[in-house]
């Protein structure tokens, strides 16, 4: 029976990286928006951990707009929203395994996302945002980053002023005054018109570049103190484990790939600024030439003496072969023998090494 070589395994693990490298720019945009969208991406102003953004010419939801606005506020305070959300989620699950927390919740906490002015119940996060709602969220984002209330013109000069809701008039005036949102032509603002993903990104970029952040004297809304010795393990949900040391937070999460592909797991190392370094777990539990690769669930985490390494295990109940369509089973390459794998992750470099022990 043939066994896989190290070369085969390296190629298998490198496929996602190679494919990503081939795609120079992951977004579809209008020609007029591409340059600014590229600049926003370089500055880290596009918050899209779940891949909602692809064709940026399509309409944006209230929830996605609010999430990106909250990420901008976090950046103003020198923090990364993704890390904040992960920590808030796993700490909440200590008390309630069903607890969830997202960037949308952060936007609500900051006051950026509120109920609709038409009396709609809840945040209506999946609804398409209107231009006047976008102006309101942008104005709240601006205020969340400023220590003083801005001067706002008493009226707006748009020809369709009467169509703008009373609750949005001041915010539309502020965004127009700052040059963040302009009219749509013929002197109109079009308050009920839809806003696109690229318009959201461009508006936030302009806000970031045109209005210097000023949080002087304000309590930072993203302050989280690490709790050395914190340890939480949950084997039945997307969270595999979480633990903390003096200068970083660590959690392992299920990362579904969608489609026909199997699942993988991310080890997330979150720094003091809440920036996230993500490492894929290396132990493969299933490999299929048709459907893809599945990885073994990481379990039983601990920090090494001195805290420089994360140590966790992954268990394989059966030998793992790469299943090739049209190839005799006897010729399938062996990837991993069954056993208990102890993986050591160097928190400074991200390097992972492992050893195998027989099943108990």
C-alpha cells in the first residue's frame, strides 16, 4: 500500500494559498470606485469576516453597513473589531453556551445601529439600507469618534428636502457639510434610494480620511483586560476552546468552508490591540478529491511553561487516506495514521509541529 510523501502533503496544504495568490483583487467594483475601494482595503477599512462582500455594486444591508462602521470606530481607538468580537463571544459563552455576539451587536452598543424610524421592530439588520439611514449611521459613527458635538447647518439645500424624514435631516446635513455624502444629481438627495456596498466603503473611507479621529477624554469602548489563567472549553459548538495569557487571547473556532467542502478550524491569536493572527489546524481527518479536505477538531488546550507555545490535541479514530476517484482503495495515499496527535503552536511564529501517540 502506498504512503503519501511529505511533498504530496505540502502541495495539498498549499492549494488554498496558491489559489488566493492568483486573485489579485477579490472584489468586483464599478470603475469609478475601484481606486478608493483598493485604498480602503489597504487601510484595513473593509470588515467582511464572513465573505458577504464580493460584487460591491450590489446593495448593502443595514447589518453589514453598521458592522463596517463599528470597525472604523474600533480602528480610531487603535483596536481591531474582529478580535473584540471573538473575545466578547467566547467570554459570553462561559455563562451561556448559546450566547452569540457579532459586529452588529458592537454597532448597536455604540449607538450606530438603531431601530428604524418607521417603527419597525428590532434592528432589521438584513434589510437593504436607504440613503437617509446610511447618513444617520455615518453621523453616529462620526460622533462616536469625536469628543465634541459638530456644528450642523440648520437646513439642507436638496430639492427633495421634504422627502427626507425629520429624524434624518440633521444627519443628512452633517454628512453633506463634511462632503461624506453628496446628492445623486439635479440637486436631489434621494433619501429612500438604496446604498451599495462600494458606496458604504467609499463613505467610510472619506470619513476616515477627512475627519481626524478625536477621542480625547473619552472612555475607550473596546477595552478588554486579559485574565491569565482563563480557560474555557466547549466541544459542542463552533468554539473549540479559549484561553488567555498576559499579552494575548487565544481561541479555536470552527471555520465552515461552505459548498461541497468540509470544515476546517482556525486557531486565533489575538494581540493587545485586538488584531487577529489566524492559523489553520494541520491534522487532516478526511481528504476527498471530489469534495475536499476536513480537519480534525482541536481539543484540550494548554499553554506551555512560560506561555510561549499553545499545546492542543486532535484525535483520529481511523487512518486517513486521500480518496481518489477512479483509483483502487489499496493505492490511496495515507495522510495520517490513527492516533492522538499533540500539536504545539509557537505563538510568536505560528509554526506548528506535532507528535502522535496510539489511541488509548
